[in-house]
C-alpha cells in the first residue's frame, strides 16, 4: 500500500513539474518570437488548418517582424507579427478564384458601403473608389475602427469580398529595406501581362538581390517575370512552354 502511495505521489509531482515547464514555455513564447517555427505556430493558431507557404523575417519601420504566407481553400493569407512581443501587426487574405464572367449590374456605391460596414461593424468609411483591375470592376473601401485601418475590395458585380486587410494604425508600412510582398509582386506581373492567370509566386534570395519569380499562363503559354523584391522593378520577362498541373488538376499559387 505504501509503495502504491509513493508511486502515486511521484506521478503527481512529475505532472506538476511538466505543467510548470509548459506554463513557463508558453509564457516565454507569448512574450516574443525567436524562431520561424514559433511564427508559423502563431499563424496557424490564427488561420486553423491552413498550409504555410513561406515565412520571411525582415525589418518593418526598424522593427524585426515575421511575415507568414498561408493558403487555405481558395484564399491566400498574409500575417505580420512583431518579433519583440508577438503582436499581430497586420492580417490579410485574398481570394484566388474570381468570377470574371458575371454580367450582373454593377452595384451602387451605397450598397458597397453597407457591405463594408457589415463586415467592419461600427467602423468609419474613409474612402470608397471603383476601379478596373485584373479583368473586373472592383470597389475598394478604406475604413478605420479603434486602433486599426481596414482595406476591403469587393467584386462590383457579384458583391463578393475579394480582399480583406487590417493593420494597426501605428504600423505604417515598410522601410527601404523591406520587401514589396508577394501580393504586390503579383499585381506588377499582371500589369505587364493583362488577362494572364498567376499560377506561382516564390522569392529567390541567392545569386544577387532578392527577386520575386512570378509564373503566369496566357493564351496557352507560360510566362515567368522576375521582379526586384525591394524596389518592384521588373528585371526579366520570359516565355516558356505551358506549365503542367498537379495530379489533382490544381496549380500551386504561393
């Protein structure tokens, strides 16, 4: 009987020790980010069951930050965490699949305003503009709420939300040492190749300056455009044989 009690006491002490270790570890982890794996775990807690595409560590306005790109369903996500305190500075996603064939009537500005205010409840609309981009008309709404700035883009015909982003007001973009980001790289490539479909974006840091390689498909041909990751300057444009899809019939977009 005494032996059983000693065993139970030992097991209880071991459990308490493990609990203390876990608590200490979580506390330290919550205080700062010191590795790419920590940044990935944070992002995956925010966007559950997503796949990590890429993680960049860079300086944003003099602050060390982790930029995590993820993919889930039909959306690409980008999250930016400050390394010093693990604060989420920016959160955004973009729809990959867009209906470019809709013939519905373009919705009114007031309808778009209502949609934006439904998405950002009690927010304040700062601007609302209509533009033609990537083969469709879009409304872009900018809002403010509390300590955050929001940017929402809607399909002007279907009313579907295509892009969503918020960032802290105190976080005001990139410095000269930061990358332009995969989303801007895609837009630069599309502007060079109107009507093309982006099928892959990846960053290359070897052999010279950092470069975004953007692959596109248009009229049966595959194009590759290289863009300077810091300045956004188009460096090269090549036309290659059409790319192949994977076994599931999908093309990876990173």
